[in-house]
């Protein structure tokens, strides 16, 4: 079993590189953003709560988000047997601690954290381009700026958290998708 966290700011390429990881490593992909957007689409109670936070560029509260993730893990216990790509989770130190506990309770752990590092101007550029056809309520300049602030204040401290755990692999996240993925492979294969 090999669990990895794909980590980085909005627009750093987590979703794109997750696609490559799924194909190459046969891991189960959990994107918490996709899970929430699915609830919004289906009009569930959770979807209504999530919609307000997402459209405003804010994080869903930790206790709620942690319960959602535990639920996804429990409902997909079979599919996650080979390991999981955590995409968009954790986003706070509290979530990272909860993930550690959750995985320990299931007899496993995070094996690597792939940190996609991309300059701020490039992130904004990419997100604005994505917004032209993503249909996402949060891919507009005002919300993009809020999301980047949230990233700097609440999420980026996780970098040091995972460096201290000996799990962080810094990946230069500009360049071609293939070139970046080659670096990701090298980092992962050294830990498998
Ligand atoms: P993403 O698709 O990962 O960019 O996530 C889109 C939005 O969903 C974020 O801006 C948050 O509002 C919400 N979200 C996704 N994952 C989390 C999480 N782990 N904790 C809190 N909010 C989240």
C-alpha cells in the first residue's frame, strides 16, 4: 500500500498530475474538491453548505471536511487497498494530523508528499485560463486571489509539517506536464 498526498497551491497542477499518477500507479484518487462539487451538483445538504464556502474562496471547516474524508475512505475500503492519492486534502495542519490518525487506525500511513511549487503569477494565469471553460464558481480573479491568500495563510504551513515528517518532495511545477511527471516519478520510485 502506498499513499501519497499531492500538494500545492490552487493551479499548481494537482489535478493534471493526479491523472498521470492514477494511470501509472493504479492508486485510488480522492479529490476533496471533486467530492464537494459532486454534492453541489446533486443538491445535497452538504452541497448547499459547501457551495457557500467554495464560491467565497474559503475552506470548508475542518471538522466537517475530516468527517467527509473518513466517510469516503470507509465507503471505498476495497478500492483504496493499493493506496490513495490525496488531492486537495489536507489543507490545514489540523487536517494533516487527522489524516495521520485516520490512516493509522486503518493500519497505514502517508508515504510521500509531492509538493508542486509554482510561481504566483503563473498560478493566477493558469487559473484564469482554466476559468474560461471550467464552469467553476471559484475560477474568477476575485476568488482566485482569496484562494491564494487562504493557501498562504492556512495551507502552506503544511510544507514545514511534512518536511519535519521526512515526507516532503519538492517538485518544480513549471514546464511541460510530461517533464514534471518524470520528476514526480523519480521522487516516488525512490520511496517505494
Ligand atoms: P479544489 O478543487 O481542491 O481546488 O477545491 C475547491 C474548493 O473546495 C476549495 O477552495 C475549498 O473551498 C473546498 N475544499 C476542497 N478541499 C478542501 C479541504 N481539504 N478543506 C477545506 N476545503 C476544501
